[in-house]
C-alpha cells in the first residue's frame, strides 16, 4: 500500500473554489482504480491550508491516477489557487503500534 499526502496552501479567495472542485470530484477520485481511501484535512491553525490523505493499493495505481485525465483536469485548476508551493510525498506503512 502507498499512502499519499499532499499539503496545499491556498489564497483566501481560492479556498471556496478549491472546496467546490474537491466536492465535485471526490467520488471519482475515491472510486479511481487502486484508491482505497480518500480524506481531506484542514489545518488546525490556518484555514487556508488543506491536506489530502489517500491510500493506494500500489505505486502503479497511484501513477496511473497521476497520468489520468481526471488528475489533469482537477490539478490543472486547483494549482492556480495556491499561495505557495505544495508539499507532496508518498509513504508506506512501516509499523503499526497497538
């Protein structure tokens, strides 16, 4: 499993547009082959900062999404709303503590 985290800083004016875009496409992203979880988080201290957390069955599923028309359409619009560079990284589960 690949865990993908993308932290995005939006302009104040861009927040509502981003939320509209996310709500419009969230089901298609969640239902994309290989995506097993999708979550949108909002920064506790800064209401213009959001993070997506998604789980993918494997790296090839994530790459297929990143090369898809869906990703191009969503990302192409969303990236125009940023106030600073995004931070994106992929993780694999190392240890689960009970």
